[in-house]
C-alpha cells in the first residue's frame, strides 16, 4: 500500500502540509488547532509518543486520528470512533462547475453554519485555508460546498462535501466534487476522499463519478486525560522534514 494512504495525517504533515505543522517529538498537528483536527501520528507509537501528544494538546484536548488504528493507554476517553471508507479518484478527471464560486475567509461564517446543519465531518474556523473551497449559492445563500483538506505526496483529499437538505437531489455535491477534482488534476495531483461507511448515498455518488473503494478505515477522537507524565521536550513550530 502507498504509505501516504496508509497514514494520511502523517504523510500530510511531514510532506506537502509540513509548513503548517506544530510538533513535539514524533507527534505533529496543524498549528493552532483550528485548521484541521487530525494528527501526524507515528506508525509505531510508544509511551513517549502518548506523553508527547498529551503535552502538545493539554489536559482535555481532543486528538483526531485519520484512517489509522489506535489503541490508547488507560485513562484516555474515546470521543468518537467512526467506520469509514477510503476512496481513490486516480481515474477521475473532474470537470469545472460554472456556477461554483471560490470560498474564502469572508465566507467562513456561512460555511460553518452549513456544516453545522449538514455534519459532513470536521470543518473548523481556519480549515478554508487548506484551499480549493468552492460553493454554490441560491438567492445569495450558500447551499452547497466542497474543498480540500489533507495534502499528501501525490494525492489531495476532497472534504467537507455538503448540501443544504432543501437543495439535495439537484446534483450540486457531484458538480462540486468534480470541480474540486479538476483543480487537483490541474496541479498534477490525484483526488481521494473519505466517507462514513454508513453513508451509502455518498459512496454510490462517488463510485458513479469514478472513485474506487480502496480500504475500510476508522476515524477516532480521543480526549487527553487530566494527568499524564510528559517527557521534557521542546515544542517546535518548525516545518517538519518531508518524507521520501
């Protein structure tokens, strides 16, 4: 398996998204905590990594693990564990959506409101900075959107695909995914995405567009316990070294 796809958070934060990385030891996160909740987590974590994670996030902080299996030490609370699928669009060319408009910082309040009503997955106040966000408006209101999240070597994840319930059934999500995929292709990348395993409608849509099922994955959220012994390490915001 492509190692980038096996551990997408680590591949992103030690690769194309490395300039956004904040790290402690071998654990990385998107700096600031309000861009993306998913970590760069080592493939072979040990007790020191768990202590570093606790020190990085602080007591009560939430750690997000993207498409990797984790077995937390005693005392860590599981906030969520969601079965999902990883789908690859290496055969998806995409197509522009003339009615789609770029979304940026000024649109974040509307984007957060749409996410709150549709629950497509994690989208935070600065997630839009990861780029490629497009939206469709009706009567001036934002009713559908999609964009990019994790940037891996050779791949870019399409994320936050959502449509206001009142406007579903019009093909808006498909057009936006195709448009985001076209932008990824124009940069020489390949689109991929994740979907909840029980979201059969979305999975059927993606398959009809040419995405193929790659593997079953889990997304996990853990709460840092109040007391964890942390090793003495200096926290760094220097960009992480890129993987080969």
